[in-house]
C-alpha cells in the first residue's frame, strides 16, 4: 500500500466509490476478513476507514492524483504511507494486475509518487 488514511478520518464514505482498485474498506476488520493486510496501528478499533496494501496503486495508471485524497473533505487525511514507499513501475504493474480489463495509462502519475 502506498497511501494510508489517518486518524482524522470522519468515515464520511466519499472515498469508497472513487477508488479504482477497491482498496478502501470501512473498517480494519472488513479488510482483514477478506484476507487483506492493513498497516500496524491503522484502523484500530474499527473507527476509521483503511486502505489495504495489496490493492492501493495511489491511482497511478488511472488518474493524475489519488482520488481518495481528492474527494476527502478532511485535509491531509489520505497521505503517503512512510512504511510502504513504492515506485511508479511497481504501482503500474499492480494496477495492470488488478484491472486486466481496463486501460492503464503510464502517464497518469502524480507528483507524490516516491521514486527513488
């Protein structure tokens, strides 16, 4: 996972339909029940939404910016996860694997992707 949802989350639901990879879950237990990993300390107590590591592509290949952050009414609620820096190539490959029937555009990359 390249992004995480902070404790500032108000569980408004704006991000859920926007994620092209279905990487966002209403609770940590929802994600874990489906077999996905959630970062340590995230979504504890099932009080905030979570993003799963295996499905987040930071919207690379889909959009010019992460859609969860773009629609979130809370500033800095959806941020880069310092524990999981991933390159453009890793994110593009994940987007292709998760969305085999969609066209993935390698030019759709936002400035926050941590290449290096």
